[in-house]
């Protein structure tokens, strides 16, 4: 079946502009995660959605970052007033329920964001 | 705070040689542990995971890992490396309040394979 998809695959923007990144999880997966991967580094957790529960936003680096999810489907990550340090690959993952249940997270191909 | 350390940033091995990638974690409770591989132009793929039970875990592509609680380690091994194994490898621990709802990743180990 279809995996996690993300769009756009690449985004180049100017400092100060807002950007929206989209994630389509695997159908039926209730849990959705956003991570950030800076060049040469591991992944940093940003935010987690689980069904209708309040999202875990503990990883968002600043109030310029926000994310929404429509039900158990599409999610958008918005970065306002982008800065050069926001340049990274943004990865989305989904899982049927959540790690605690023994689930595996399935990752999308990522969106490479470059802030000039 | 939870953390994952991968001491080796870059490793080079010859094709056919054995491989061990090191991973140490810091976590107060029983950890959920994962190894992922990231190949150029491809997304992250799960190699194996440990939740409980047998401390030696078998994964895909001939990889295995051993959980050693006394050493807070979860090292990845493969007896004979193939050129196609060249990639970046990430160790991760499942963490989060009220359940393990996020992954804490190490910085990764980049594996190069010589023919």
C-alpha cells in the first residue's frame, strides 16, 4: 500500500517568509509525528498527534512553529518568519497507534527546506 | 533527560567484513530501542526494535542487535557486510510522558563499504 507522503519535496524560501509543509500519513494510522533533521545530525522530535488527544508539542523549538492535523489524516507544519537556522529536512512519520503499543513508525521521504 | 549516543560518526569496513555499530542510551525506565537505516535519497527504514523479552533481536537485511541493560547499550551487528549496506544508521529510544510517544535519535553513524 501507499506509504507516508510529504510535499513539497524541496522548498526554498527567503528569510522572514512563512512556509507550510504537508504530510499524508498511511491510511488508518492514528498516530502522526514530525521530526527535523539538520545537516549531519540525527532527528529531533517536534510534535506528536494521537487521534483526538491534545498533541504533544514539547519538541517545537519556538512559537514560530505550529502544526495541525485534520482528524486522522493530513497534517501541516507551519513555520512563520523563517530563519536560516530553520533550514533542515522535515520528516513526518505515522504509526497505527503509538510506540507504547509496540508500533513501528513509518517515515516519509521528507521535505528539504532551505532558507536563504 | 533521555539521550542516545552513537560514538562513531563514520565507519569504513571492507565488503564481507563483520560490523558493529555502537549505541548507548540514557533512560530511566525500561527503554524501547530501535535501529533505523537511511540510504541516500530514501526515507528512514526500520531495521529492528527491542521492546521486551529476548535481548538479542533479529532484524531485516541480516542485522541483529543486543540489548545490554547493565551497559545501557544496544549495539547493531552484521556478520558480513554487503556494499549495499553503505548508508547512515540511527539508533533511537522511545520516550515520552504517559507513554512512549516519540523517538529520541542519536546523531547517526555513516557506514562506508570498500569493495
